[in-house]
DNA sequence: CTGAAAGCGCTAACAA
DNA sequence: TTGTTAGCGCTTTCAG
């Protein structure tokens, strides 16, 4: 693979007829070097196929040069925890290359994110990873971080593509919906009547999931019908009430797709109406409290959005970017998984 | 998190009243140090909560101290390629810590593996990653590598747990079967009659997949019936013939689970008999030639065994083991994924 | 068996 | 603008 048997800064310096310091300055595009010498040094480096030794670089540069700010809701055992674990563990793996975490959690999604971002910006972070609760509101701050402070902002789980954020990592909401739809079409009888529960259609993510489900279900089950799209604002009482109404109004309902993590009240209502089994439920994501509903056959499947992997991927993109100079993709979409009873125990939320 | 503000070998040496060299020898359990000094040094290290700086270690030890042998069938665009890519890319990511790949491919599964292993053993590898075609036959050699040469042997995709291999990474075959069974039970009508295609039941992996499917299907579809378990020895002509026979003998067949990657001949035979759609096919793994069958609705789903991730995981386990001293788990089981038409484009075999 | 000293490849502080 | 030099924390000779 590798051609150059020995080509370090030393060799470059020798061939370009300059000193180590100059090579370093040229390589890093610092200002204290003349245009012409820089060109020459870079030419030699290119010719030699110079690959910096990251180990030596990290060692010489001293510890914790790359501080990464993390702004994620503090939870216990849920989605955002997994995201955070993925981030922190991956940063840990790269700590020897100087990665360091600055954890500034917010109490819950969308609360205090701006303040947390400001705090991080003051502490010399090179990147900020955040799960924006209201992406649009945060956009100006994201733009400021990116443009004024040269901080790479990575959105996780949710996105605002109109802001200047460097990249976003998520399962494409529309794909969530189409995958659920295809599965729903397969597991329900012919000409099935199904419904969707969502949070608020005003939220872009929610709306796109629903759109994906609607168009996917129509395609995969032409004889089927979507009889209701219920907005529950993720409030438990509202969910129960609307679910009960739905079950009463649609006695032959064959399936429900819940596009948020709010499946518990739906499942309980279904059981209370003795509709378990007849109404196939496809949920979203995973947490221990949902396990009994899988076991009792209330939840047929769940669309899993790989929170841990989202966090891990974010860090890997940053490592490639900062350490290898790789460009950041505009967005990175992960492949969701389907959870059934059989593979349930292997997901990290359940395995412990 | 971290207590010790400064505790390197230097500090240990100072506190233990010895020199750097002695600390190093003690820390690495080399022989040229007296029992008593070593104890003392280790005690100080423990007390200080000493964590070696991997960067400095890699830099000082020089490049490529940890050579990893890779013995995997050479393919184009298939399962083992993905495994190999996962391994090589992850080794690349850790090259700065001294990881180096020694790639000794075999022409096909089970051919020349012993010779390849012997070659690697002579080239001073610290670990061997292999996908054993006939695990039992290789066992003595694996034992020799582990015990005589102190080489960590990691089995991928397939396992021989009776050998002395350090660990094995795979999707548990039984889980493959039960997951396919649960899905089959959901997507077929009540009291469905289904069949299984496998390679050879004499192969442990194949047998366990079938067992998983049989018991899972009985549990999830008590009224259903498994009308045939077909051994096709993964030979195309045999597969076609037996599949045609099956379709003729079982005109009301509702589903086929193919537990090997040999789905193409089955799908083609089904289409030739105009049975597409009526017979739901659940396949195993993924490759581009299968895509049209997904699109035409012949293959309803596939159980994906994450070949790339298997390779990547193997390397990560080795990194943790060699660099952090973590014990290797006896086996590492990955969570299989379900491929549907909707998420098909996101798998790396298809995305390119 | 132990100590002293010379780097690994790179960055950064200080001179020139 | 450029060159020189001293390390980063560890391993590894080579003497003692």
C-alpha cells in the first residue's frame, strides 16, 4: 500500500531545504511563512505522499487539544442517554489523540439549550454536539458558533438544515415512516384499516414520519386505508383518551403506528379494550418498560433509531475531520432497525 | 473523573526510588527485575492509579508492533469482503497506535486455511482473525497458535467453541432462525404451511439456524406447519430442482426461509412457477443481485448478519485487549437486522 | 538486576 | 520570515 518508506517532517525539511519549524508552519497553514516557501514545502509533502504521524502529533501537541461540547437532555435509561453514552465512550476511545468531552447537559429537550451553548462557546470547544429541541430557534446561535467562533456544530437525532450546522446525524424521518408502513402492510390482513399516532404535525420530524408512513402504506397496501392520524402532543392523558375514542370508532382497526416514543399509553389502552393481538402496534425506539408489551404480543415491532450509534458516529466524523482533514458530509443518515420479540434482548437498552 | 493530576512512569520511578527503565520492566512483567522491586513499583503504580499514555507508548515502541493476521476468503462484493473491509478499515483507524494488517486471503471458504495460518504464525502476528470453513478441522492449529505461540485467535461468522480460540464474533445462528420465524409467522396467513432451505444440516451453524426457525415458528404460529426442510448443499442446480419439486408438492405453500445466502435460485424458481407474492421469502444477508427480487416483491425480507460490523468489532475487541488489557469475552453476539424494501438502499452492500 | 541516556515524529517557544 | 532547540511520555539500548 504505502510507497514512501520514510517521509516525515524531517525528510520534507531536508528536501525543501528548510527547517522543521518552517515545515510545520507550512503544513498547518500558519501565517508566519512566506507564500513561496509554503508552496514549495507543500509540493514536497504532496510528492512524498506525506501522512502525518497522528501519534507523534498528539503527543507533542499535549493533551486535550480538541475539546468537544455536548448538549443533550439528561435522562435515565432513555434515548438521549444512549446518544450521550455513544458520544462519551467514543471520545474516551480517542482520548489518547487529545479528544476531551465538555458535558453541559440540559434538564430536558429544548430547555436551556441556548444558555448551554453559550457556556460551551466560552470554554474553547472545537465542536458542539447537540440534540436541538427547537432547531429553528437555535439557528442564530448555531450560525454564530460556526461562523464567528469556527466551531463545528453537529445536530443529533433532529436537524435544522437551514442553519449553518456542519452536519446532522439521524435516521431520516421519512424512512422511519416508510419502513413502518411496509412492515405494517405485511403484518396486517388484506384491506387493513390502520391509524397513526404522532406528537405534533407542526414539528417537522413528526410530519415527515407521518408522510412517509402514509405514502408507503398506500403503495404497499393499495386496498388498505389510513383511517386516522392522531396528534397526541405526547401527553399521556390525551393519548389515552384519543386512543380509546379511536378503538371505539374503528372496531375493525388492524394496526397502529406510533411515530414517537409515546407507546405505553396506547398499549395500555389497547389492552384495556381487549384489542391486543387484533390491533398490530408498530412503535418507535426502545426502553425497558416496553418489554412486557412485546412479550404479551401487544407491540408487534418497533422502529429503532440507534441512539448509541448516532452518538458514536458523530464523534467518528469529528475525528476524521479534525485529525485527518476529512470534509464533513452535509448529513449522515443511519439505517433504522426493526425490533421484534426475538431480537429484543440484544438491544443495548434491554441487555443493560 | 480522573484523580491523578500527574502520574507517569517518571512519577512512579520517583516515588518507588528506582529508575525509568526499572519501572518499565516491572510494568511489563519482564524477567530482568527482582521480584521485590517489581512488587514495589506495581504497588506505587496502583496507588497512583497509573494509566499508561497509549500515544507515547505507541510512539516510543515504533510502528507496527501489533500485527494482525487476516485469513478470509477472497470475494468480490460479498459477505466476506464486507468482513474484511470492516477489519481493514478499523485497523487503519488504529494504525497510529501500531496496528498493522497482514492479509493472507484464501481462495474460498475452507480452502487452504491451515496453510495460511501457518504462514501467519511465522510472521510474528499477535492475533489471527479468521472465518473458519471447517472449524473442527482447524481446531488443532488454533490451539497451537493460542497455546504455543500466544496468538489471539478470533473466529468470525462461524465458530468452534471447543477449540482454544480467544473469542468468536457472529450472529447467533439460533437467533437468526427465531427472528426469521417470528417474522414469517407475522407475514403469513393463519395456519400457514412453510418450508426451510438450508445448506447441510451436518454443518453446526446451519443446523442451529433451522432449529431456531422450527421452534420459533411453532411458538409464534401454533396453527402453522413446517412442511419441509430442504438441504441443497448450496448447489444451484440442486436448489432449483428441489424448489420446483416443493412448489409442485405443496401448492398452498405460504413461505420459504432460506438460511444461507443461496436465495437466487429459489427466487428464480418461484417466479418461474408464478408463485411470487403468494410464497413469502425470507432470505439471509444481502448482495446487489438480490435487489430486483426485493423490488418485485419476491423476497419479503432478509436477515442481515452485519458482516462489516463483525470485522470492525473483532478489531475493537483486540484493541481493547492489547492496548487496555481488557479481557476478551468468550463470544460476542451481534444483533441481526431485518432488511425490507424500504431500508434496503441504506445497507452498505447496496449503497456502494 | 538496575540506571542513564537516546530517541520515536511532531509541535512550540524562543532566537535570529 | 526562518532556524534552533527542547520536550510530549514512553521504550529501549547500553553500560554499570
